[in-house]
C-alpha cells in the first residue's frame, strides 16, 4: 500500500519563514496527462512555494502540433487534479514570454530537459531563457503522449512488458520505463489515516488515467467530510482478462504513478485482488495509536513502575500488542485495574483519544459494468453484504474505450502529427550536433 501526500510540494510554505513566496510557472499542452507530466510538476513545485500551470487551448495546439486528444476543458480539469498544482491558467500562450510570467507574478518558469518547438521550429522558451528566468527539470524517461497514442494505434501488448518500438528522437522516442522505490516514494510520501477519517475503497484498472476517473474520484471524495481514499489497482493480466484487446494501455507501474499523482487519492494498493473480499476489507483495519508505540510504551512502562511493578520490565509483549491490534477494550480493562495492574486515570483518557479503530466504511464503484470474477461471482458481494457498497455517478461518460476510439477515428491525423513532431525534433538535434562539432 502506498500512502499519498497532500496537494503541497517540497518548497517552504507560502508566506512562511518570513520570506517572499517563490511563484513558479509551468505551461504545456498536457494532452493525455500521464505520470511524466505529473513528475515535471512535482519537480517544479519543489523549486518554489506556489505553482501556476498554464494550459494551451485546442486552437494553439492544433496550430503548432496537430489535433489534441482531449478538449481544453478536459485538460484544464486534469491538470487541476494533480496534487502539486496550486492554480491553473487556462488559455496560456504557446510561446512563453516575460509578459506572461509578469502577469502571474511568477519568478521563473520550469520545463523538462526536452525541447518544445513552434510551427516554424523555434524554441518556445527562448525569451525567458535569455532573460535568465528559466529552470530545467529532468524529463521522465519511458513515457510520452506520442508513445501512448502509438500504443493505441499498434494494438499490441508489448507495453505490458515494457518492451516496445523506440523512436529515433531522444525526446519523442521512448526508452524502457523502470519503476524504482525512489520514484514511488517521491509520488507517495504522505499521511496516514487519522481519527475521524472516512476510509473509502475503490478499485479498477484506472488505465490512461483521465478526466472520467477524476470526476469519479472527486465525487467519491465529496461523500465524506474527511475522506481517506484507497485505490486498488489490478495487475495487467487481470485487467486484460476483463477488458480484452491490448488493455491495459499503461502497465501497472505506470498506472500506479498516475493515480498517486491525483489529489483525491490517499493510498494505492498495487495489484489489488479483483474481488473485494472480507480479508481485503479487514486488512485495512488500522489504529492511529500504532504511530505512538514508542511514546505509549514508555508511559505504560512508567505507570507500572510507579505502581510498584518490577522496574525495567519491558511492556512490548502485552502493551504494544494490544495497542497495535486496536484492542481498546483490553486496554480499558488493563488501565482500570481489572486486569490486576494499575495506571493513573489520565492515561485512560489519553489512550481513549488516540486508539480509534479505523476500517473501510465504504466501497464505491462507478456506473460502468461490473464484470463477474473468474468463477462467475460478484466481486462486490462482501461489501454489499456488509451494507457498505455504493454506486457513484460521476456525471461523466468518458471511458478508456472512448479515448481509444477518438484516437482510431483520427488515426491518420495523429500518425501525421507524431511524424511531424519527430521530424522537427530530429532537425533541431542535427543542428545542435553540428554546432557542437564547430566548437571543437
């Protein structure tokens, strides 16, 4: 299980520490938002205190690159759902200028270490680079919008094993994506559930994480005052069983990072079982007081010593076990004296405050079809029997299938767009190589 962070980033809190908040600007098409986009925004947010993301219009993208897969309204919502984004600027110009940075009071802009070109082959960040108001972050290897479109057009399953065709451009061409523990930590470091949180479990493929998923998770998030949403992601083989064709388009590692970047998700289960069983639901029984093991053990040990207990006796065998298992009733008996041991009464209040048993109180599914498990059973039978299952209507009809249909419908346009983009990049790459040779 991977716990997610809040929407903040790595910089100092805005207005805190007595310094002027550093405002950072990013911009782009953000078409078919994926974990590469999210990682860029994560790195950018860590460079300052407040991140504004400019998103180009459909018209601007069509002019400089070719037709976008998603509409501008869909792209605006997708970017806003990324937890490191503080604000979006709809309709940002394709070429980043000092005027734009000044308009939003941004100190500098951040872009990946690839290149973005206008229709006539010029660097869109040339002006801000010259002015010294440009910072660069590392591009996420192994993914690009161009690559994802290619996967859908090829209709193969090579991406399930991270082995697929590579382009010639170092920016458009996709290298093998390697998941690392460090990458997961960067995306997932965050908080544990707290007393008063409503733990909600959702599960699915979450393939090509899109605005339909965001609409669903936003609706689920609104079901409770303090929601803690756990998203279970099915393994690739399981997704292919109930989806068929070449699904999932993104493999389990890619889908994990995409979901972790969403501000509505608190934790991710990688390779969750298809059926939501009793074992799965009970697995999430957690007690916040497990975070206080050392502190609580010390106090309980002190109490026993103060009441005449043998000094130096470790309490780890019975006290901590009771706390970790959430056995509050046993602790009450222990602290009230019925167990034969005595503790000051204030400790009972202390433990009452923190030993709150948390468990999954709601299991949600969208309005899409629920495919039976391998044995024909209902995968949501257990939560339905417990009375904690709820269908959630997101109000969106967008699905991964519809996205693929958009691509296939405009196949020739997208193939031409990809070829045009790579040709421009190769031309720039060749010019850079020649310039480097002339310097030698």
